[in-house]
């Protein structure tokens, strides 16, 4: 089988990835990352079927996000030292088992453990994304990252939608059984399509312990990585702050909707796919810091219609579109910037950035769940706007200082 990377040896740089490889990564990432959001449309259903409080079932989301952050620290750096093909297949196989455990969970405690394992193994996506970026020449890297991330976004939207629709009519267990079947099929497809030599990592000369010890140094000596990690963490915290209590709002007395409505509303997030493409092209054109500022301000502003969305479905739909568009645009912009750093540290750079990203998401979910239980939807919107307002102020400070 031919190598999926064609190398221009005379010029000493990589040409475009072989035909079909980037779409394959996009599909694989999309089908996998959606498992992080399986439980979001199902929270009200879980609360009813397991006879637990809204706050208790929200911990399923927290466990998934927090474990994903742990996996980003402990697992993703392995992409700088191990064969990526074997790493990808091992993680997907483990995720299949975790999804089966979730489907068979007798109560919330086992479900939280399974959710944590799903989060831990879903970091396989962050092994594939930087690998796709490393295949692309510098002038196309933003578009390649955007292409793969578009698959991630579409997958997360479709799986949120399907989770809500299927969960509304069959209960939550078939959702997890179905996801396990998809993950198992994906293992078989990737085993046959990804040749062994695509996973050859760069020669870092470091062992696993040394790789982990090098992470703080990357943060300390890279201002770009520090800044982009901060922006990403605050944006995703706002994103999960919006989505975690949303099923309870839609199931509440004003709307009275089921899990399928949450899934349908998730489809509005298709704006994030458009934002990913635009942000990737903007990154390749090197428009400077201004796209980041516009996107961060946009995330903050999106919580204004969200606040009135408690009584207006039209405004809630508008807020959902704006939030997904701005958050995903900022995410692609951040990734395009950090992937300008040397390729031999790309796995660890991804680890640092995405760890902050999902720790932010876990904290946003916890804060929103507590605030919604205590003060309702308006308090959640204040939290979301405060988080992204802080990100915008940090961006403005960095702009003025530089």
C-alpha cells in the first residue's frame, strides 16, 4: 500500500496528504467525538428513569469532560513517541467497551464511571487531528485542520441530534448500545485503511515520563500556547455552561419539550461548521489578531439573546446558532495558531491546549448546574457572558501589551 503522505524530497517539505486520507480522519473524528455529547440531550430522561436530581445526572457530563482532560495530559503525548495507528485502534477498542458498560449501567454511579472512561478514550480524536495537520504543507494547514474539525463538528451535531431523537422514543440505553456498535465498526474500518507507516511519530528522543515532564516547560516558554489555551478554556466553559442546563430549561413548564427537541436544537449548531471553514481560511491568510477578538466578543454577545430565550424559542435558536458559530470559529483559530509551533512537539502542544479546553468545559458544566439549581436560567447566562468577557479582556490586554 502506498504511503498516504507524498514527500517532495528536493524541497524537503511535505506535499498535500494523499487523496481520501483527510476525509477519512474527518469522518472518524466526527463519529468518535460525538460520544462526548451523548448524554447532553438525555439528562432529563436520565433524571426521570434513574430517579436522581438534575444536579446528580449533570455529573455524567462533568465526568466525561474531566476524564477527557485527564486523557489529554496522560494519553495524547503518546502520539509523540508511539505508532499512531496502534494507539488509535487501541483507544477506539477501549471506547467501545466503555460505551457498552454505560449502556448496561444499573445506576448513576456506574454510569458516571463509564462516562469517565468514554471521556478518557475519546482523546483518540486529538491524536488524529494533529497528525492530519502534520501531513499538510504550511500554506494549507489551516484548511486541513478546518476540514478535519468540520467532521468533528458535524459528528457532534448529528450525534447530539440522534441521541435526543432515539432517547426520546426508546430510552437512553439504546443510544449507548448504538454508539458502541458504531465505535466497533470504526475500529474495523480504520484497521483496514490506515497503513502502519502513517503513524510513525517524530523522533523526540524522550521517554513517556520525560514527555510528561516537558509539558510545563512548553507552557512556560510559549506565550502563544498560554494565550490560546486561556481563550479556549474560557470559551468552552461558556459553551458547556449553556448546554448542560438546556435540557432542563426545554423540559420545564414554559416549553415542556422532550429529549428530541434538545437534539433538534443541536442541529442549529451547523453554524459552527461554517465558522470552522471561514476560520481555517482566515488562518491561512494570516489576518493577525483581529479575528480572535471578533469571535471572543461574539461568544459574549450570544448570551444576550440566550437570556431572553427562557421565554422565546426564536431567541434561544438565535443564541444557539451564534454560540456554536463563535466558539467553533475561535477554536479553529486557536488550533491554527498553536500548530505553527514545531512539529516535533505537536502532540504535546495539543495535549496542553485541549487539557485547558476540557477542564474549562468541566468547570463550566459544574458551575452552570449549580447556578441553574439555585437561581435558574438567567444566572447561567450571566456566567457564560462573564467567562467569555474575561477571554475578550485577556485578548485586549495581550493586544495592547504587544
